[in-house]
C-alpha cells in the first residue's frame, strides 16, 4: 500500500491539494472543491521535473481568469509560474516524511527538484521555504489521503539556509519568482526572450532561482571570434630558444652543447651572416635587440612573421528593452523586473564582510511559441556584467499619479562564462544554427 502525504495552497486562484507518494516521489495536484470532492488538474512524474496539466485545469483556469488559453499554452504558464511552487511543496513533504534511502534515490537518481540527500546534504535543484499545510497524520492508501481536518502545518526544510551558513554568506535570496511581461507574450506567436537566473556553481550548472520572459528586442546579433596574433621568431631568437630548451632538458651539459653548436654555426656561415648573428646576439644580451646590426648595415634580420592562433574569446551580448505600463499591475511587474536583474547581478557578501561570493548567473533563450527558437543562436550560461536603467527614455521627466515613470529603458550586458569550441555544435539540444 502506497504511503502518501499532502499539502494545500491556492494555485492561480484555485484551492488545490497536493498529494505526494513518499515512496516514489510521484505527485498529483487536485482542485479542492470542498464537499463536492476534488478534481485532478496536474500530475508530476517520479523522475525529474515533469508536470502535465489536463483539460480540467484548462477549464478552471480560463473560467477563473477570463482567458481562453489552450492546454499547450497553459502548460507553459504552469511551467513558468507554478511548477516551482508545487516542486517546493513536494520536496518539503519528501524531506520531512520519506525514508532515508528513498530521499537518497530521489536526489541521486530520480532528480526530483529540491530533495535533500541525507548522506551528503546535497539537493537537486532548488527548494524555497514556502508555507504549506502538509498532513502529519497517519499513512493512508493510494488515492485515499483523508480530509483536511487531519492536516497540520509542516515546518519546511531549509537546506539553503544550511548551505549559506557553511559558505558564510548572509541573506542569500533563493527565489526571485517567474515574471512574464506583458502577459500577451506568454505562449503566443510573438517572439520572446527568457532570462533564467541560476545560483552560480563553478563546477557545473547551478539551481534555478527565477526567470523573466520579455518580448524579443530588436538588434539581435552574435559575434563568434578567436584570437590570432602575429608572432616573430628570427634566427637569433631561434638559436636562443634552442639553447634554453636544451638547458631545460639536459641541464649544464645541454647548455654547453647547444651554445657550442650555435657558435660553430656562426663561424661556418658566410662573413655577412656571421656578423649579423654576432651583432644580434650582442644586441639581445644588451637589451637593444637588432640596433647594433641595423646601425652597421642598415638592414634587419628577417623576423619570420607568422599569424598564429593564440586562444579563444568570450562572446558578449547586449539587450535593450523599453517597458511601459498600461495599469498598476504592470507597473509593479516592471519594478520587479528591474530589481530582478539588479539584485541578481550583485555580489554576495559574507556575514563578517571578509569574503565576497560570485553573483548569480543567467541562461538566455530565444523562444517561439513557448519553445526554443531553432533559427536563432544558442547562448551559453552568462554573467550579467552591467545593468543600466534610463528612467526618462522619452527625454522628459513624466510620471503617473502614483509616482511611477511613464516608461523605463533597461540595458543589459552579458558575457558567456565559457568560450565556444568546435565540438559543441554537435549538441542535439541546441538550435539548428548552434552557438
């Protein structure tokens, strides 16, 4: 008999009841209709972060919000705005009630978001402490979890607080929310760009902290480049390099042999070449390079200039958005978006102000109808290097009655954390254009 626990909260204005199988991690989200029972509206699999909404949720959402979204569109809404919340609630229940080995499996193998491995303290993804009313009553059979009277508050686990204490960093924000502006861009045909904030992890991909979806701006471009530089290796430098290499490989004996060979080569050459090499060697020793030879002959030694590869570069991306609010709600959303980028790009300090921790990082995706746009370049994880806001983009100071600006202009400058290498273009998860 399966063991289940539950929690309740409001999702999109709908009273819901989340029922979690504490042995497998699978979860079902029901619309709670009081004395009329409950209706299944979404299901979460026991593997990874996969949730599926059904027709009943579409009907309830559209009726309650005056919208006419399709199931596909609502699936995207759920992923953007509510999936993180139900994942947090599920993780709180699992961390509180699941057996030791089950939690270990769900973190290591099943990758259920927010589950804490009791052996290592590591968690999958992020778990934000959110108030829930999870059932602490007796175990029940599958599909039978009892009614609301048997439920009491569960103290949510706070693994992030433990991590912050270990790292010595204070006030680390773990949930920045998911914002879509304007709402019409969600799931529609309009091109969009998604910024997903991640907790910086130098050893791999960090956990998600929040996201912002905005209409795709104009002027989208990329610039892939590598460094090639002209390098010189004339005859003198070549002889000196051979002497240095022989010394490094065979010590004093190598130095003696290579130096003797260089002298013999000079003596064996024609008088002009011998003089050139002699003057250049003396000039190099004095730090004046070829000046002696040039002063004597008016010539220089062939520098053997060649263009050589010197390394990859890091790509940079800049985006500009002009945001104007049509109502009070959108004004608050714009303020939240500006704060999202400013706070997310700021350095984090230790409790004693002795150390600074790296700012959060960002994933950037171009979207078409809610999916990755296959015909625009893919961008690697980025650092947000600067955020600038123009509060008077129209050229004059103009505000609404509440003091909010008529419009805002945001400029974001990102730089990828890693360079682009040839083999990454074979990654099947990127767009058809690649990076």
